[in-house]
């Protein structure tokens, strides 16, 4: 019997932010996702794009977010001309607004490195039906894998999620 492969997931910038935002509803589910990565359920990746974005956070939080990369053994993918060109193509085709190059870059690098999913809590530009449909079509047209786009609540074990249970993630019960 063939062993199922471990899904390769890309952790977008919001995942690092929500890990430390205890007042956000998705905080607990975000921490659970990182724990599931450590347990081997997922093979986690991020990119130099994320590291660049984290540099804008206040020093104390920035350092904690960057420490997550080592703590959870997250591979940092290098940005390159190919991912930059694909991100620009997404914008040119209308998958992302003109001013959302960084958001497009996250999806592009996941496609260039043939990852299975991008995990994000950016519902404004990334975790949207239009973005999912358009990036999937563009990726297929250009010979890239159609990268799935999900929130952490959609991929962690159902019995562990607090968001879907209708409870506030800060409620320990």
C-alpha cells in the first residue's frame, strides 16, 4: 500500500501574526496548525517575502514571529525572478488588485515551488473564491500546479478546531 505524502503547505504572513494575537478568533486554530506541522501532518514552508513583511512588525513581536521558523522547522523559500513574474501575471490578469503585489507573490512562490496549499487568514486578497479560481486557471495555463488556498480552520483536524465549533478561541472549555 502506498503511503500518502505529507502535504507541503506555505504559511503566509498572517499565520505568523495570528500565532501571537491572542485576541483574534483564529489564534487557537493557528497555533494548532503550527503544532500539526511539528507533529508531521504537514511539511511547512514560508518565503523570503514573509520574512521581509515581518521586518515591519515591532521588534519584540518580529523576533518572536521569526523564531517560529526555527521552532517549527519551517523551510524558507527564496524569492526569484520566476515567482516575481508569476505574481505580476496574476495582477495583470486581475486575480489580485494592482496594489497587492506581495499577496500575489505569496501565491506565486507556492506555485513555483509546487507546494500543495497556501494557508492564510488574509480574506481580503488571498482566501477568496475569485483569487482561488483565477490563480488556479493561470497556473494550469502556464504549467504550474494549481495551489490550494485555505484558512487554517479548513485544514486542521476537525476535533481540534475552535473556530468551527462556534466558540471563541480564548475560551478554554
